[in-house]
C-alpha cells in the first residue's frame, strides 16, 4: 500500500512539474525572439510552435507542449 501511495504521488508531482515548466519555456522563447535574427521562414515556424505549445499547455497536454516548445528553442539555438 505504501509503495502504491508513493508511486501515485510521484506521478502526480511530475505532472505538476511539467505544467509549471511550460510557461517558463514560453517566456524564454518570447525573450529570445526579441534579440534573435531568424529567416522569415524560421520565424514563422518558431511562432507557430510557440503558439501550439501554449495551446497544448492550456489543454493540459504538457508533454506535447514541452515537445513543441523544445523544437522552437532548437530552431532558435537556445537551451
């Protein structure tokens, strides 16, 4: 019973951690967009991925959100 409770707590806590990571990643992208020179094509891709990340976050799909935001950051060359 104890192991089940611990496992459940860890799973729930990790979901919360992802949920709080999304806004931070969006902020990093927003800040970098002000200082980064990208081609018009890459700028469009980054903005689209950032918007998708926000949509996923609002829908509670934090794994998908973090994936989209990570791809946007990769295009921008930031961590």
